[in-house]
C-alpha cells in the first residue's frame, strides 16, 4: 500500500487537492490517502501553520500532495508552512517542467524544465532590522554544498531528458561572490556528470524565455531566480492553472501546483484543478508509476484539446466538471 499525504491548505487548495485525489483513486493502484491541516486557517485554529502531527504524517508518507496556503505579510512570527516543509523534509530541488499543451493558450514546441535550488538563497529567512526599523537587511545564502547538489540533480534530470547540456542561470557579473560560488560549483557538478555547460545571466534568460523558449532545455538556478523564471515560463504554455511542480529530496518528495490559494474564488467551484492533477501525475512518476503518470497526462491533454476547460482557460466548466472530463478520458479506450 502506498500512502499519499494530502495537505489541502487554504483557499482553493483543498478543492483542487480533492479533485486530484479523485483522479489518483481512479487508477488501478493500491493508494491510501491521509489528510492533515496546514496553512493560515490552521494557524488561526491551532496556533501554528504546520502542526507536529502534520509534519510527522508528511515524513511517514510515500509522497505528499500539497494544495496552496495563504501567507499574510503582516502577521508576526508567521512563516509559510511550505517553506518549512521544504526545509524540514530536506526537499532541496524544486523541479518545474514547462511543456506545450494542445490548447490555444499555449505556444507550441516548448519542452523545458527549471531546476530551482530550494533550501537557501533569499528564502533562507535570515533578515534583520537596523536603524530602528528604517533599514532591513536580507541575507542571500549560497553554499558550495547546496550548489553542487542542485546542479548534480539537474544534470541527472538532463540525462533522462536526453539533453546534452545544462544551462546555469546566475547574476555573477553583479553578485560576484554569491553567484560566483554558485556558478563555479554548478559547472563542476555538471561537467563531472559528463554534460556540457551553457550559461545565461538571469535577465538574458528571462528575455530568451520570451523570445525563443524552444531553444531552452534543462535550466538550473538559485532559489528566487528559479521562482520568478518558472512563473514567467508557465505563462507561455497556459498559465498558472496548468503549472505543476515537485519538491524533491533524497528521501522524501512533495508535489504542488504553482498557483496560490486564490481566496477570492475559494468555495465557488471556479478553481482550475489541472495543475494539481498534473502535479499528481508527477507524483506517480516519482513513485515509479511512469505508465500511469503518462495516462493521466494524456487525459489532461485530451481535455485541453477538446477545450473542456474552466474560466481561466477560456471555458466555463466548474472544478468538478473539469475533473469529470479528465476521468472520462481515463476511461476511454485507446485507439
């Protein structure tokens, strides 16, 4: 029996996670789902956004499927639980694939992946105030060990994709010490894996994503750069409603849609579940069920080709109706 820990979170998170669980449950696999609280609503009820019991359930599961959480900027001592989960579970690689879909919202011919260092950088949470709060200093942490590790992960993924090189994205011409260290360590790890190295400054990479994304394959970069570039990239292939991701470590993995909690449409049945369903397919692939992952992705592709979509993709279907369409395609005989 394979245990999947479902962490719905806030806003539309619980809605889309439950729809993805419907798709997973329709497959001929022995899956057991556990559900646990997380996020701002959990904080309001329990005094913490990440209860110990939730963390232990995530550790014990074979994989985690995460929805979305609200992270208000003005609540003292509140820290996003997804950042905590990434750190506490040592999920050092954030992998965000970007592939074209058969839909008018997507540009054709794109197949790239952004591998984002997930444990340090500006998201390390090391900030302090000076001058009585008139100055804030945020420390951007870059270590050789984390840089080697993420670049080795990117190289391994590039080999599985059939790429001949990895593109290292940085800003070492300005952030000379921090990005200089990342650049050197990344080159070392990628060359040790027997692959070529290309380099792009982050602003040039952003421009290339818009100008010719079909020229890009496997990209590895630091935490915040990867966050921004992957959000930019997903808009080329349908937007946040189709953007999936995996947070991967050596022992544990958590999968989530890239979109936020969208509290303005929560509970209205308007949320697009496809990003979470595609994240569930990523989860299946990680657990060794590549055939079932392909089946789910093919079903999503057929739903998009038929334009059976929610409002963010120009359609009118509800969250449940979109999932129903995916389930119908899962049941459709091949050929």
